[in-house]
C-alpha cells in the first residue's frame, strides 16, 4: 500500500526533527555521520539538511578532516540556536513574568507585569502584555510561546481545567492566546514546567540521572515530574480535599499564625505582612511563633513528599515557588519530618534541594514550546 500524502509528510517531519536533534545534541556534525546514526539514506539526509540550512536552523562551518582512507573532506554542520526565539511565560497569583530565549535556552530579555485581578480577561491581558513587551527585542522569528500556569491543564490542547489561584475553569487558554498572538501557544501546569525547565536547561550535573520531581508551594501546592531518561513529564495541583487534609496552603498558614499570635503579643510577626521570608527572619531570631509555623508547614509538606518518594522513587526533589524563601534550614526540617514517615535511610537516596530561580517556570515554558515545535529539549 502506498503511504498517503499526510503520512509521507509526517514521516519527513519526523526525520527532519531527528536530524536537527542530533545536531542540537552535538552527536554528529557531518552529513555522512548523520546518515550512519539515524539510519536514513544519504540522499534523504542531504535533502533534509538543505531544508534546515534554508530555514537558518543549520549552518555549514567549513571543512573537516578526511577519513583515514583519504577522499573528499566533509563539510561540517552546526545547529544554529539563534535561528528562532521562544517566549516563556510564568503566570503567578500576583504577577506574570516572561523571558525571551533562543533555542538553546539562553535568555536575552526579561519582563514582568502585575496581575491585578483573577479571571480569564485579566490573565489573558497580562500574558499578551508581557509578550508584547518582548517583541521589539526579537532579532529572529518568534517560533512559539510557552505558558506555565498554576492549576490543572488538560494535556494535548492546553486548556485550563481548573486554577483556584487564578479563578479559571474550563478556559481554552492555549487556543485563545494562539489566535490573539498569531503564533503557536503551548500551556502547561506550573510545577510540571518547573520540573521540565530543570530537566531541559537547569539540572545540575551532580544530580543522578533518575526521575526528578518539583513541588511548588505558593498559594497552593503543586507537583511536577520528569521521568529520566525518556523526558516524559506530567504535573498538576494537589488541590481540594488533599490540601485541606494536609493543612497546606497560604490561607491555612495564615489562620494558624493568627491563632498563635493571639497568645504571643511580643512576636516579631505581630503587625507584619505574613510571608515566607518574614517567617524565616523571625525564626532565625528565635521567634517561637515563626518556628512553630515552620514546623507545622514541614510536617504537612512531609506527607506529600513521603508519598512522592515512596511511589515515584525520584533521585531528585526540588522545592520551588515562594516556599524557597524559607531557606536551607527549612529544607533540613522537611527532610527530617519526611524521614519520620518513611523510616531511617530512605531519604538518604533522594537529593532534596531548593530551586531558587524565579525564572524556572518561564524557562520550563520555553522548554515546553521547544519540545512541541522542534523536539529539541533532551
């Protein structure tokens, strides 16, 4: 049976991405080597390379050495990371931040706008504004936009099923933004993309190459996971009954603080806007209310951490979001509480860290768009 035109085009696009990915990863740098590594015929590789050169995604960089048997010197090839730009957007409960990145994850500009209200109109407007602010700084075509957003995002179409923090429910965010911005827009869960950002651009070499999980805690708790070595990723908010049962969430912490402060008139937290950084500072000065709040939060967060550790057996778990303002001392407290639940030695196999970068969600959004359009993140 002769393959249909659609099937032939899909196969060619698959082969095109495969060739580009080999060059992006630095696996090979000649047409002959590409044919050997990919299993494609030399004419097919030459045709694909011709297209990629025309698109600016691949460059020819002079001649290499001939083989031991002599013969014509091969033309060296190189991936061109600056051929396209991607905008990565991270939507938070208070602001929307964005980065302008090339195809290798190197950023050249950052912009932040305030998010003054919840609901779809405010979120859409803020995303459009932050992208528009970066457009004048493009020096290559804009390939796509990625958006990291707290809540449950439907895989495939990027619609937001529910986001308590942003007041969204069944919102076709990706489709609406694609129409408004005029380029493909890909939307994913914030914690998932934080994990993907570390996997694609920021995971330290000292970490073991196993499954990585990211737990973000701002207003709500979210979990993102990247499976190594496949790069499969998923994530969502841990909302509803689980949050209530575990006593997590900023509103719950504020209620706990109010109860403690009623009996502690001399606490440093009296009359102070209750944020993670304020709790950290007061706890460092020996404030008992602040220390109690840290302990309560560590005990609550230890339960989902223990669950993630027991079920997924990750080699790396990162905390991201506002909770990172509590610092390394909180990390040790959390590890101690999780060890109580899991038993001695279990947490010793997990590298627990703080993901301090405020651009992590935006870089994860860059990685999502890159994967969707060119499959280059690995």
